[in-house]
C-alpha cells in the first residue's frame, strides 16, 4: 500500500516524508491506525504547483488550497482521512508528528531537519489510514555534520541554539541587507548541507519567506 500511495502522490509532485503507527490518544478519526506525512517531491514541485488552477486564479492561499484539493482527493481514493497543518484553530500537532516518524529530527537550531529534505522540510498534509503501516525510519543528518553551519548562518543571530528570535528576523528582513533572505530563502535553511542536495528552487523559498514576512 505504501508503494501505491507513493506512486499516486508522485503524480502530484508529492512524496511520503515519513509515517508512524498511531495511538488512541492521538485524537485522530476513529479507526485510524497509521499516519503518513506528505510534502514536496523534488525536483519539480514548484513548476507543477504554479501550473495548477489555484495558482492561476489570483485568489488568496493558493498553496494551501491546492494541497487541500489534491490530498483530499488522494485520501478519498484510498479510504483515508486528510489532515492539514493549516485551517485552524485547532491546529494538528505536525511538529510532534514529524518527530514520531523517525525521519525528522530537532536540529541544532530547533527547526525540524529531515533525513532527505534537510531544513527544507515542509508538510503539505497527512493521510490518516485505517491500515496499520510502519514506514522505514531514518537517521538524523545532523549526526555526521561536523561543522553545523546552521548555528552561525543567520546574519543577525535570530536562529541559533537558543531558539528563534522572531522580531530580530522580521527586523532584518525589513532592512536593505534582508533582501538576500527574502529573495533566496532563509540563510539558515540554505546552509544545511542536506538542504543543499534537495533541489528546492529559490523562487519557492522566496514565496514562503514573503508569506511569512507579510
């Protein structure tokens, strides 16, 4: 079944980022046995998404609307329940879910780091399944990262071992020097060696940075 879902998701430039067998206290729909997280499949996610009707119609939140349409349709096809990291409150605990997959980990700067996507980890939604699946787990890319450039990459120290100074980040983005992060994406995320192999387009990072900073 995992192969079937992966193939269907790949048609929409999505991939399974990880999953886990659920517990009764997770608050998911009755009968849920497993949860699979879905996110961008690279290369090719951004050109695919920007060719979709949600991006072309000029209405707000095109990425979320596309995610909802595509993942809800996939869920219907396989008899699952779709869950999204947007649309709250209440908000589903995607951060904690990611850690439970064993393929995403707390990085030295506390952002989630993924075994394939690095600090470019991004969930577009999840599938709550009635089947009990236990997808393969991974290893944190931070384990063998000697230099840990994420700790020193932020030009103003807004992201580091002490956490995230959001006001300092926004203030930097307002400054003339902040255009590099706005146009290319967060310097910390880009500095991660695993991120650099994930093939995310800068225009995609720029869109998300501007959504964050608006």
